[in-house]
């Protein structure tokens, strides 16, 4: 077991008091997020389109922002893609990763001039991530200044959508490329036996026939085991040299993929035991915010946004009804749902990083 495994197993998130939660949520503003971060993304963003070349916004000053630009063959010939990687503290050994994809699905022009905007898929998740770092800017700057071994990283993947038909080669262009690049990059800088993939991996486990056996908590209502986007990308890559034969690395701290968020009445259920504890923790945050009156238009029964284990979702893939249709637009977004999930995510991140508003003392990040 390596240093990353020991750090992960020993990590205990904090629990904010009601007064702490009230203070931190006073810094978040849905209307501001809507105008500043979301509206600019509500355009067609398929590769090579004019809007796609502009990329989503960036976090405030102090973040290390890198662009991972590459060319890949597609059914329409070679195309240029660009992942965006924003890391609060690049020298930190461990990372809590929030990820989304900023490209939108491509539809040929014969659709009578209609454009697919991909509001839930995934303009809203991108905007939520940008708003999070705005709202928690002071806390995150303090975290970075304390030089902890745990940092926050944002990944904005390009080329998630298939350009013609979903296959292993026509999809996940950005995650496939970035996984390979991270595996070839030493981490921490100067290291000879660990790479950037170790920063989001923890221990070796039996892998079966899939090569990598990873578990990722998805915030689109599904917790995938091997089948998450980044895992599918990793399957085509050789196992790290440090990994014993017939073993595979599992993600460390957390890799949280935000996708298909913004439709009304979402349900998030536990699909895999590996991430059950973290889902339970998010459920706990939701309950706390509900009882504090911080959630808008929130149901009073136990069928909450994050469905209890006793009330699993009726469908294993609860995608929004407007998924991959031209109705995935601003008019069909549910503002209350977005505001509630935004608040839950911000509290989860702050507690995971062991940061407290006002006092701002990192406790368990080393």
C-alpha cells in the first residue's frame, strides 16, 4: 500500500455547524452564476464550432490552469480538442477532483436550423463548478496557502460526446487522451516512481478482465463502477509499472463527475458499495440543509434528491427526459433543483477539504 492509500484511508472530512453552513452559503448566488457562467455556455459547443473555441470560464487568480490541446481522428476527419485542467495546488499529492465535459453533442445542419445546446449535458455542471470556486474563493486561497497535501482540481473534458455514433473510438476523446498524458507525467514534480494518475488513485485491487477497475461517484444520478467515462478511457491504457501483476488502481480521494444536471425531480441512488459511504454523506448534507430551510421547493417526505437506499431509483440511468433532444435548453431547466444541488456540492467540498468559513483552519488535509 503506497502513501496515497495511507492518506486516503486516514482522511476524515469535517462536519460544519449550522452557523458555518449559513455563512458559507451566503456567498453563493444562483442569479450571478446564471448570468456569468451558465448563459455563455448555452450555445452549440461541438468541436470546431465558434463557441467551442472560446472554452468555459476559468477560476479566479491563483489557480494553475493548463490546456491539454491535441488532435484526434474522428468520423469527420482530424479534429482539435482541448481539455482544461485547473488545479488549486499542483504540488499537493492528493486531489479531490470535480469533472464535467464542456462540449455539446453535434447534430448535422439538416435539422431545420435547430441547435442542440446541451443545457443539462453539460452546461449546468460546468457553471456549478465555476460558481463553486467563486463562492469558496477565500476558503480555497487559505487552503492553498497552508500547503496541504490535499488539493481541489477541476477537469473540463472536451470531446465526451460521440460525433457520429458512440463507439470506443468515437467518444471520450478528452478523457482518453488526458488519462494517457497523466500517466506519463511525474507526480509530485521530480518523482521517479509515481505519476499524476497516482494522485487520483489509492490502492491495488483485483481487476478481472477490464484492466483498470475504478469506482467513480457520478452526480448525474448514477454511480458507475468500471463503466464511468474516465474508466472506459483507462481500459485502453497499460497498467502502471508500479502496479503488481493482475492488479489495478482504484481512484483515491474522489473523482466526482458532474453530468446531466438541471432537469426537474432528479433522483440519485446508490448503485455500488464502493462509493456508498460518500453518497450517504451527501445524503446527510442534504438532510441537514433541508432541516435548516436552505433548500428551495424541497419535498418534505424522505424521497429526497438523493434517494435513500430503501427507495432506489426506478430506472438505473435516470437521465433527464430532454437528454439528447433539442429541448435540452434553458427553458426546461429547473432553477430550484440547480440551486439545491449547488449548495449541497459546495458544503460537501468544503467539508471534504476540512475547511471552515471565517476561522478557515485546515484540519485533516495533511
